[in-house]
C-alpha cells in the first residue's frame, strides 16, 4: 500500500510539472526539456561511466549533449549567441580527447564514445523538438508535443492492460520477458483511439485526422522499440532502473526512453506531410 501511495504522489507531481512546462509558454517548455535532457544524460553517463566516478566527464557529457539544444533554444528566444560560446564548446571537446590521451587504460576513448552516443540518443532527439517541424507558423504550440507524449504513454499503458488480460506470446523474452505481442498490438490500437479523441478535443488544424492516427502508430511502434532499447541497455549493465529520481517510477531516462526514440521518426513524418 505504501508503495502504491508513493507511486501515485510521484505521478501526480510529475504530471503537474509536465503540464505546467508544456502549457506555460515557450520559455517554460525550453526549460522543461532542457532539465529533462540534463537529468537523462546524467543518468546515462552514470551507467556507462560507473556512478561515482568521472564526475567531470559526466558534467561535460551534459554540456556536450545539450549544446545544440541550447543554441536552438537561444535562437527561439531571439537571443544572439556570442562567438566565445562556440569556442568554449570546441575547446571542451578537445579537452576530452586530451583527457583520454593521458588516461592509462587498455581501451582509450571508450568513455568519450559513450558520451557521444548519449549526446545523439538524448541531446539529438531533444534538439529536433526545436526545429520548425514541431512549431506552427505562429510559433510554439504545446498541443503537438503534448499529443506525442500522451500517445507514447497511452500505448505503453494499453500494452500493459491488454497484455495482463490476454498476453501469451512473448515479444522479446530475453530483453523484456513481460512484454507480449498481444499487449503490444493492443497498446498501438489504444494509442490510435486516443489520437482520435485528441483530434476532436483540440480541434487544432496542424494535423488532419488520418495524420493524427498515423502519428499515434509511429509513437506506438517506435515507442515500443525505444523501451526495448533501454531495457537491453540496462540489462547489459545488470540494473533495473536508470535512477531513483522519481520514487516508485525509476529515473528520468526510464520515463522518456520511448519518447527519445520517437522524436526523430515523428520529425521525418512531419517533414513529409
């Protein structure tokens, strides 16, 4: 019972913060996802670099991973970027190479490679959110990003419910033993039903109904793959959660692993339609 109450309180606070950040305007949106990116990169680097070690390198991982996001965020706010900021970034990258040069290890540059992977996986995904594909002609609108998050989480919830009731065929038993094909497909269908409801609730003209349903399918399919990617990643390090920031729900990376993988494919879809 205590665990359930803890999870419920965490969920309520989490939803409140997300809604406030999304619907509070451009600045709160940029700040919200900047914080999400920083915390996710910190957790990611803590796993691959072994938590408690290489603190300086982990901080650089956040700086490096979110630098493109920072540049686009400043541009969205109409602020000029001084030349010294770019110089600081380039200098920081080369300092990491020098650090690897001086380290006494049989496998140099492994740590740097991990950080670069995190920068693409997390920072690259979030940077795409600031491109024109996710903004209307009038500027920032919370409806699309909110819809994507809700569709990703609806698919996950639907998969859990359907899988608990009729799930029999394992989807990826060696990676995530509890996931089933029945639950996964059920989650995709549930996500598309939610997309229909969102279309009529918002009555926004940024997507037609069929495009909203296609968005739901993309969020469902690639959200599932994103969840499996992080599950395999964690299994390779023999850990259950990426962190304990959200009591009862794991870490920030646990909550946004599916979303990070979804964003690039939604970007492609929006660019085409």
